[in-house]
């Protein structure tokens, strides 16, 4: 992100096989998100991994024994300059993209934006919070030339 950047860790070969530009995409998405959201100033670690890893993280940190598409782990005040970690699960992301008729790149970009916004306090626990978060996601995605994922195709 601005100044500190994003460290992209490719932990699962499916990402590289189906989305060879995954690292470059993640950096481009993070830069656009930082340009649109002033709170996104600091370093981020982005883990591109698989369903079993996200299932394990989800169980350990959220008490939910299921895979999910994206998880965010804000660093809090203990790590000045480091916003936190975001992890994406390949199989779930690929399946969701296929089901929606979207490219994996566009769907991954959306989930990266979603995860980054969680790091700086955006949430979707209430309808009002969800609308605010979705508007910011759509704004950032539009700056990348990606259509609104919340509208019917």
C-alpha cells in the first residue's frame, strides 16, 4: 500500500496455474484500494492459499469449521505501519467466479479489496455497514475497470 506495500505469498499452485498474474494483480488492486481509501496506509501480507488452509484459519480464529473465500486479520495497534493479513482460498474463489460467470482475476480482485477494507474497519454486520462497504468496493473495482459484482449480469 502506500509507502509500505503488499507482500504476496503464493502458497498454493492453483493460483499460479490459473492466474499467472496473481502477484501483479494483488499489487495493482492494493494500490488502487490505497488510492481510494485513506486509511489503507501501511504494509499488508496477502496469502493466496487453498481451502484446507482457510478452513483451518476459520476454525482456529473464528470458530467456524468451514472453508471460506477470504479472511482478514487486522494487526491492531501492536504493529504500527502493518495493517494486517488477508488470505484467499483458491478452490472457493475459483468456484464462486465460475458460478457467477466472472473471471477469476475479477473475483480475486473483489475479494482482495473486501479483505483490505476489513483491515481498516469496514464491516457488513448490519445492512447500513454493508452498503457503505459495498459502495467503497464498487468504487475501487471501477477504478480497475471491474464491473459491479453486486449487480445482476
